[in-house]
């Protein structure tokens, strides 16, 4: 699907090509819904987009799992192990090394 921008400052326009049978089927559904074809397409696309975003961005767990997660979050934090501390220091060092390398190779003309 292509998005077109117009010069008059109006809302962007979506453009899609379909075969005649699909166009007629969508037109029939729009008419049965009491909407224009544009209204029907926008409503349908918006509903599908909301469904996809909701499904991908939300974490769904059972009540039991949710309660267990809350119980763990409410616990007093334990002291980090020496291995965890060393891993954190190693990571910090590797990030600093990467940043230093990137800065050394940066284009001096770039602000």
C-alpha cells in the first residue's frame, strides 16, 4: 500500500490496487454497513492495526503468573553476586571500547 502526500496540507492518502472481484466485494460490504467504501476501508484497517499492535505489544499472563511476578517484584533485592558484578564491569568496558573505536573512526567533517 502506498501513501501519497498532497500539497494542500490535507491528510495523507492511502492508495491500494485490488482486482475487480475484491473491489466489488469490499463495496458490497461497505454498502451493507451503511458506510462509504473509504469509511469502510479506514474503519477495517484501523481495527486490524489496533488488534495487531495490541497482540504484539501486550504481555498476557494468567492471574497466578501475574501474582507470582508481583510477589517477586515486592521482594527485597538481593546483593548482586561477584559474577554478576564482574559481568557488568566487563560489559561496561566493552561498551566504552566500542564507543572509543567509533569516535576514532568518525568523520572529522561531521558535526
